[in-house]
C-alpha cells in the first residue's frame, strides 16, 4: 500500500504544487473563505467524494467510503484561513489580496488534505472504513472548530488526524510529539477603577495607571514563585488603555492579555489565582476592579496510540532520520484541541525549512515553505489513515 500511495503522490506532485500556489495567491480571512471553499469543493468533487459545503459557516466536509465493513470513522482535519498580514516574500505566486497572507501555512495544510483525498480516492477499495475530510475555516480566530462541531462534523467519528507546518524542522521531515503539543490559550481583561485627580496632587486621587503597573509587575513575578516551573504558565498583557491627559490622574485602566498553559489542572486554577493577585493590590489603595477571564481553546493532547501510528507510518515512508521526536511542546494554540473533546486524535508537525536560505517564523510577512514538504505531508497523512484501520 505504501508504494502505491507514494507512486500516486509523485504523479500528483505538479498538481499539488499548483493547488498550493493557487491557494497561496488567493488567501481569505477567517470566516470569509468562500472562494477557498468553492475551490476545495471542486477538487474533492472531481475525485468522486460526497461533498457538503457551508458547514461551520464556510467549511467543507467530504466523505470517502471504503469497501470494507469496519464501522470506525476516521476524520482528517485541515484548516483554510489566512492572516491579516501584508506579504513581503516577493514570490511569483504571492498573495493577490492586499493585507492578507497565508503566513501560517494553512495553504499547505489544505493541500495536504486535498492530496490525501485525491490519493485515497484511487485506493478506496483497499480502505476498510470511511474517512471524513474536514476543511475548517477560522482557525486563526479559534472559532472554526466550534462552528464545525456545532454542525455535527464529529458525529460517529472515532479518531481524528491533523497536521501543522513547522519552520524549524527541515523540509521533508516529520515532527512527532507524544502528549501535549500546544498550550491552552485564554483571554484576559482586567479593568481597574480609581478616582481622577490633578497630576500635581496624587494623594487626593486613586491612580489607576500606577495600580495597573503594580498588577502587571506582580502577576509576572508571582508566576515564578507560586507555580510549578515544570508546569509553565505564560501571561502576557498585550494592550493597555487608560488616561485622558498628561496632567490628569487616570481613573480607569483596561488591561488586555493572553494566558497560556499546558496542563488542564493548571489552566483550571488560573482565574482564581489572577483574581487574588489583582484584589490584593487594588484593595489597599481603594481601587475597584473587574476581571473577565474567557476560556479559549484547551491544550492539544496527542493520543499515544494514534501518535504511534503516525510515527510508524512516517518512519516506514521516509526512514527514521526524517522523523523527529519533539521533546518540547509549543505554547502556541490550536483549536484542533476542540475535536479531541469528542474523539481521540493526534497532530503531527510537517517540516518546511529550507537548507540553504533564511527561514522565517510563522506569522512573519516573509514566511515561505519548502514545497518539497507537500509530498511528505500527503504521503504521511494518507499512509497514517490507511494504517489506522489495522490498529486495535
């Protein structure tokens, strides 16, 4: 089966490059992937798959039925949206949309999903069960998975596979991570309310800006002294709003930030911990506060058995020297984790680094991928999907 998958992938390689470059040239923002969805649907329909559009608002779902009697249903999820970034790669197929760019590799993800469907549609008589392909919108805003799940895409799904490009892994290699792959990501809003006054007479006011500075500093310091360093927490205040004039003491400051953690029990304790810190600073000075802690997406926790399937598939396809076991997780977030609340799953990293030119990080305006990775991703995903049916 592996040799057949590889042969088909090699034959499809020019078409897959063409697909990826088309997607890269025509990026669309989260929740606006109408042209991308239509293009994806066209490719899938041409392979004979049953296709449903407008799932999860702008998502696409397709099913490929195997010839066997295995009732287990496997899902393959890829994402389609781009970022509000002005591209500066200078590529011939750079974005045609001003201020919008596939700077996170979702054009490659979509291509891997399509390539997997194209290959396995030619080998459906060898598939014991059904594969459901999920082409998800709005991953960058962490909304798309919720939309898709609300439209029942995980009904009867027994396992789910995913992929994400990684610019620090050599192009054509695969990264495997057991356990936590990404962090839980939550949103934080703190509003501190004091009393306005003249800048020359601070003792007559309650300075919300000064108190906010104490809150920020204390939160950062307290993390290192109250949390287990082996269970990391990152709290970043990325936006501060407050004050009306340089000689007027501010009566209100709004702090907006993000909180990242890897372990569910740590994540669960964070809102009360943050509240206690803010209260201990505001109360002695007579300030009031409100705390709005919004849960985002949980940590991606890769299922060990499914991860082993992907690892063995990649090693058989490419050799052990092109399979890297990742020792550390990322504190980035991925709403792939929401599917894992409904079925076990795993996500592998697809290396896209160039050996002889600069490699830019994700979300950078010059981010570019080594297109040799596309065949690696397609073969790894297709062969992993096939091997799933023989795992108990």
